[in-house]
C-alpha cells in the first residue's frame, strides 16, 4: 500500500487565520478525495479531484490537485471554529465511487476563538 | 439519500468477551462493505473488504479469526471482535459501496462504533 503523507499532523490556529494542509505520495493518483471527520462520527466527503492541476472551491475551502497528480493541498481562508476536525486525504483505487479507499495520515485542526 | 447506520454506537465489554457490531444500509444495496479501525488522533486503517455473499478479504496484519466479518445480505454486514482485549479498544467504521439510483457506484460511511475493552 502506497503511503499518503499529510502535513502538518496537528495545527492549532486562531479564528480568522488562513492555513494549508498538504497530502503527498510517491505514486500517481487516478483521483484524490478530501474528507473531514468530527469526533465520534464517520468522515464526510468534501471533494474529489481528478485532473492534474485542477482547483476546486467549496466556500472558504480551496482544493488543488498537483500537476503530476502526486500531491494535493487544502487551503482554508479565514478559519472558523466550525472548521475544527480531522482532515483526511484519500486515494481511491480504480475508478468510480466505491472502490478500496486508502487514507492519508491525517491533519488534526483546531480553530480557537 | 442513502443512510448507513451502525449499532451499537458505543459499547464497553470485559476482556475475553466477544462483541458484534452491525452496519446497516437503508435504501441502498451495499454490494461491498469496507471495515476500518481508527485509534485516537489517528487516521482510518482498512481492516477488511467483503462482498455480499463472499468471504472477506483481510488486510495484512489483521487477524481474520479475531475479527469475523459477515456480509450475508445487501443491507447488513457485521464485524465481531472475538476474545476482545484492551488493545482492541478503538473506533470502528464501516463504509458501504454499491450501485445507486444514478447507475454509478456510490459510497456511504457509517457513523462509527466506539469499543472500549476493560
């Protein structure tokens, strides 16, 4: 199984600050997904990126897929306490929405007032 | 949309006993079920994959005789932790995959089950 490294592992910031989370691998992705998970709950899909260089926006969240499809980033603008949670990148094996999913190491974000 | 539920959401058991966790899909035929384990402050680790009516395929390092998976129907899969020990305490999450009404494969995560072994 190819390892998906996320950085940073932990991040504690003040409300209103910006932040970027990175997901890196030595192998090429066919696609990549980002999830957010809150304590005691299952992960929730935020976005799927497929094309190298692709940029997707979800309100204050901006997702970018690297040109070589080996890395991705998640940028949050003006973070809010509601953004607190565990952010996970994940690589689906194959195409479609239901294949084996390998998760990254995770980034624990805490946004304080 | 489809909903995947897990039962129980939280369970405490004594060391040496067995615990069964259910994962049910509502309005969705889960042809494939994935079971994950998550330790505190860590990511999700895939334990096994099961297709309805077939034996589960376990990831390397996961004991198939300890973590029994049954996927006898398209709406129910169970994970039984046999002879549980404190190191089995974790958050267990199922992920259901199958054909949706759109004709494409869809996936839904369960809300997870917190297991504490004393």
